């Protein structure tokens, strides 16, 4: 469903000069699976997700969504995904209903089909109270609900959540995570980027720990615990990152191996 | 592009903007309030100034004749005014010997009066010389006796025998508006008095007062019948105002729709939708256009309503005719499209609404001179001006307001053609901005100049970056500007050599070489002088020379056309004369063909083009380098031609990958252009074969049209040869090529080598 193979993104940054934001990362996420990208800020998670959502163009490697190449078949890719970002990004001067309707239409939905889906979504996400309220008058939690409704109105097979719980209160964050789990039940392939361990533990079927643009390790949580001899995700996470940074400090340009090569499907390349 | 998506985005943006109180205020409320308020304030101030009495100091009032009287009861005689009460608007203060106005009495009262006006004690002063009345009387007597002699059959009295009357002096200052008003009031009253004296003199010799002015002129204003009274003022004002309204009406929505969306994070959401970038841009553009047009229309309505009331108080000006308003609305469509696309592209570059506001001033600095140019009295619509963007629209609008529909139709094709081309490129630019990651996801540090310069040097690449190319181009232009101000106009061959050397070596090559070694890691590759460039030269150089020779007749024809459209000024003609006066052709060739070919190619096809190619768009890079190349030639006519030549040179540079190719072309092109100065009637008579190729009509000579056509067709064949050459691509060009051709990227990532 999501196939990423040796994806690379270079940037020219004023402070850091030319740097590799995403360095040959590869993974594979399947339908009915929540795939987590766990990493600190600046790890390259958002850049990866932006490349998968075709907003950014990769500098190298390939990635495909539902068989469509993100570089050469960008419009088709965008039909297959729903993207929910950290900033709730909804229009202040549109009502919740207008916003969802607009994006439904952009995805080619019309008439009864669109409105039927919207009624259903507004019921499921308990948004009927706010359907005629302008975006600017909504609370953060409500905005995030509208954002989800906007992203899934066209029933995409792939959903990308970019730190979607950032800034949400506990109750809203929990409701959002429940919604993610529900979407998995509907067979969606979900890519979930976060830096919160508990979310990964609760949601993700597979997880990749990302740091400085590289995937340090990847697999199911039990696989990771077994592979690294840890039974706590937080310890495992910090251990991997510090080992990587230490190795980098010793030999800046040398290739760093922090993981055994995986033979299982969707492993590191 | 799917119109359904474009329409959807357009309708969404319209709804969004209509719910924005700031936009509504700027577009609808402000114009409806502004003009009535401005009109009211203006007329109140004008009325206040008109009605306010002004003070006049009178010196030498005792020197005036008793009849006809200038003063009555310490004010000007009311009989001298068309409305007698106007005499009260000039408050007089008389200064005579023994007057207590100034104590002690000044030695030079006239000088003292000047000081009083300068310091604002009086608005104006009027001084009559001591012998004024006597000389006036003598003048009358001499005239009388002259007339009597004529009646007796003698010769008429000549002007040399009439005594010259000392002139009264009105002291005022143009630094003060009130003083100017006083001066014009005094002029009118003194003129009336002067006429009264003339009438008295005529009466004294028994002539009718009308003898001095036997007839009056009757004006027949055709505008009265056509309903275009006083249109000249509207014709100058309305186009500029319309352009300004259209620009501001487009600017603020554009900022909100691009920079505002970026700021609010909604742009990324939209970019993730299936809508194509072109659909998004066109949807937004239509919105911006609509608001731009709405601003203009509402302003026109408001100014029209206000004008209906104000016109009554301005008898010289009539209302704008409805037909002209109709034409204004027609012209409004391309104007709004052009400004809409420009504003959208600029707004896309801004990271925030605040930053977007800063871009208005540079845009105005570019637009305003072009909009104001038609206000110069000698500027009229012709083919040349019809090809200058914005200026052509202003002149076209002027024709519409003046009711000159024949002019309007005659220049419709060039004006609309140029505007459509400009719109097309502006929209392309806007779409391009929406495709640029560095623009869409730019970070706040981008504007840190120190960081940027450090980044340029520290993170040097094999070839310069786009920013470095712009920097180099800007440096050359600025240096050329200051050089133009400081360098004297060359005189003689020595002066010409000095000018060319300073320009080419000091201003063009030196900064380019410094930047090349400072900002790149592979200077030879940057300047297209690396090993592959030398390897291909054996075949590309002769082909370039051949191409330049084949394109020479076309270039010559274009040059002649440009000179016809935009006649060359005396300075440029002097320079041409100077070139013609160089003693030896080979010296001239070395100076004006070889030197610029090497120096300018190093700069424009070497450094600049290499940098611009990192934009990922080959033709955009070629066009940018050609524009900078053209702009460095300070004579406008030359700039147009060099821009065209720059396009050819840029293409050759990319296809051949060798600067030697472009140097060869440049040298041949310039050399042939110089050789044309050697063509004389004697030469044509000596070489019959050459004479058969040229047309010697109109005193000069040009190539026969078949020659131009045949050589151009042959040149196309040579272009085909260059087209088939294998050439290298930058990473950015490879990326754009991969997207365009739908090919996935290779395993080896693109990026810094």
C-alpha cells in the first residue's frame, strides 16, 4: 500500500548548509495496518510525510502509494491519501460543513453521495453541533475533528497523520486515537508520525524509529524489544539515538549500523 | 487542467474573501466613503482659499495718475473687477514717505517690501516707480501728437519715438500658495486698469475704445457637442487611477490568498488535495481578478456619483461619457489579469501577510513609472509605445476616454497582444512559485543577509546557485549604472578604448571572476571552459560562426525595425558616429567584437546562465540571462536587440556546453554588425553581387526580403544541428525532466556532488 524505497531528500539550509533531511529510508505499510514513524523533532518525519503526500519532491529513491509513484503520478497519489497535520489547518472563514464539502468536491464527489458521506461523518465524529460554525470560532479539538473529516470524506485507502495529537488536550487526543483505531478497523493503511511513545505503544502495528533522516530500526514492537534486548520503548528509543549520535560524533561520514538487516517483509534496505 | 476544480477553488476563495471584513472594507466601503469625503474636503479648502482676503503692500501710490483711478477709498477700484465685491479680497496697506508702517523709515523701501513678502508679513507687494504718472502722461501726449501728424498726412509715430513707461513691480513668492493667489488677483486687476488707460488714450484722440481690440475670438469646443467637455484631464487621470485601483484591488486579496494561507497552514492542505497547482493558481487568480475589477468598478461608481455633484463647481470639466466607461471596463479585464498574476506570484513568495505587504512598494516602483510615462505631453500612442506593457494600456485607456475610437481599434492588436503575453508569463511565474518548495516551505531565516552570504561561500557548489546568479547580475547592473553617471562621454578613439575596457574588464569580468572563485568549487565548469567544452569546440565553433552569419540579415532587419519603432536619440547617434570614426576596422573589431564577446560571455553565458540553470527550467534560465545581458546595454534600442541575441547565445551555451561556441557567435555577430558601417555606395557599385542582395531605398540599405527569408531558413537548419547535440543537465533539470516525462528517479540521489 505504501512502499518507500531508498527515499532521499536534500535541503540547502542557511544555517546547516546542504544537509540530508531524509537519508535513503525504506519501509512498507500494508492495508489495515498502522505504521508508526517515531522520532524526535527534526528527525525527518514531516519531510518524509510531505514527500509521500507529494507536497515535496524527493531528491532520490522511490515511493509509491497504492501503486502510484509520488513523483511522477502525484495527482493520482493525492486521490489515494488523506493528510492530517499537526496544525489543524482549516479555513477560518468557512463553516465545518462547507470545508468538508469543498474537499469532497475536489475529490470528485457530488450530490447525494457526497452529502450522504458527510452526514455519516458528522454523526460518527459528533460534529453536528458545529456544522454551521465558522472555522475561526472552533476550539482546537473541534478543528482537528473537522480536519479528520476533511481528510477522510473521500474514503481514501491511505491516511497520513503528521503529529496529529500535538497541542490537543488529553480528551481530544484520546478521541483522535480512537478514531485512528476505528479507521484501521475499516482496513485503512495508516502512517502515523509521532514523538509520543505511548501513542506508538497503543496504536502501531509496526514502527520505525527515525533520527537524523535515517531509520535506526524498524519492526513490530515485540520484534524491536527482542532485537535490542529492551522491554521498554522509551529506553530502547533513547539507547538507539544516543548510540547513533555517539557513533556520528566519532566518525561523522562513516555509515552507521544500528540495526541488523531484516529479512522480513518491509524491512530496511 | 479541470475547470470543475478551478471553479470550486474560485468559488471557495470568493466566499472566503467576502467574509473577510478587511477585504470588504478596502474594496467596497473605502471607495464609497473616500471620494465624497475627499471631494468635500477639497472644495472646502479651495473655497476657503478662494474666499480668504489677502494682504497687499502698495508702494508709490502717490505716483499714479488720477484717471482712470486704480484705488478708491483705500482699496482697488471696484470698477476694475467683473464682480465689484472681489475688490474686498485684496486688503491694501499703503506706504508713502512719512508713513509710520516701518520705524525708522527704511533706506530702501523696495528691499524692505521684498523682505516683508518673504517673511509672510504681506502676501504680495506692488511698487509704482516715482515718474510713473508723468511717463504715462507723456506717452499719451506723444501718441496724441503722432495721431494728429498722421491725420495731417505725416508718417506714423514709430515705437522708438514713444516714451517707455517704467514698469510697476509685483513682489510675490511661489513658495507660498497664498502669495501666488494674490499675484494672480493683482495681475487681473492691473490688466483691467491697463486696458482702462488704453481706452482713455484712444478716447483722447477720438478713437473708439474697441480700436485696440477690433475683434474677439469665438471658441468652438467640439467636446461640448460630443459630451466630452474637459476630457483631457480625465484622459490623463483616469488610466493612472484605474491602474492603481486595479493593482491595490488585486494586491490585498492576493496576499491573503497566498501568504495568508501559508501563515494559517491551509495552503499545505490544499496542495495535498487532487487539485493541480495550475488549477489552484487559476482559481486564485480569477478571485484576485474579480476583486481587482470590483475595486475599479466601485471606485468608478463612487467617483462618478461624487463627480456629478462636484462637476457643477468645475465648469471646465464634464462627466466621463458612458461609452468611455464601457471601454474602461473592457480594458479592465487584461489589466486585472496582469496585475492579478503579478500579485499572486509575489504573494506566493511571501512567508506571511506582513512580509507580503512589503512587496507592494517594489511593485509600485516598477508599475508607476510605466503608468506615468503617458502623462508626458509628447507621449502619444504609436506602434513603439503600444509594445510597452502598462504604458500601452494607459495610452489605450486615454484614447478610450478621449473618444478616439479609431486609435483604440488601430492599436488593439499590439496592446492586447503584449498584455496577453505578459499575462501568460505572469501566470507561468505564479504557477512556478507554487511549484517551488523553497518558496512554499521557506523558513524565517531566509532573509538573514549575513547567513545567506556565509551560506553562499561556505556551502559552495561546483556551479553557482540561482541566488548567486541574481547577485552577480545585480552587481553588474548597479556598477554599470554608476559607471554611466561618472564616466565622461567618450571622445575620440582613446576615449572609446578607455570606456570599453573599464566597462568590460572592470565592471563585467572582474566581479564575475571574483564571484566564480569565491562561490563555486569548479570555476572551469561554471564558465563552460572545462575539458568537454574544449573537446566539442572544433565542431561547435564553426557552426556558431555559420549561424551568426546566417542570422545576420534577420538581426539587421530587426535592428532596423527597432530603430523605426523607437527612434535613436542624439547620444546614441553620436556613439555610432564615434565608432565610424575609428581609423582601422581591425582596431574596431578588437574593441567592439572580440573584447565584449569574451568578457560578456564569461559573465552572462558563463556565471549567470550556470547559476540560473539550477532553477530546473532551461528556457527560464536562458531568458533570465538574456534579460540581464540586455539590461547592461544602456541604450534601450540596443537592449532589445541584445536580449534577442542573448536568447540565441543562451541556447547555444546549453546545447554545446562550451563558452567557446558562444564567444565565436558573439564575435561574428558583432563583427558583421560593425562591417555594415563600412558599406558605402562606392562599395556596392564595386561589388555587384553584394549589391544584388541589398535594398538601397530610404538612403540607407537593408537586405532584400528573400535574402532574409532564405538565410533564416538555413539558420533553422543549423539550430536543428545544435538541437541534436547531447548536453548535460543540472540536478534540478533532471528532476523536472523526470516529472515531465513520468520517469522515476534513478538509484543515485540527486544533490550536491
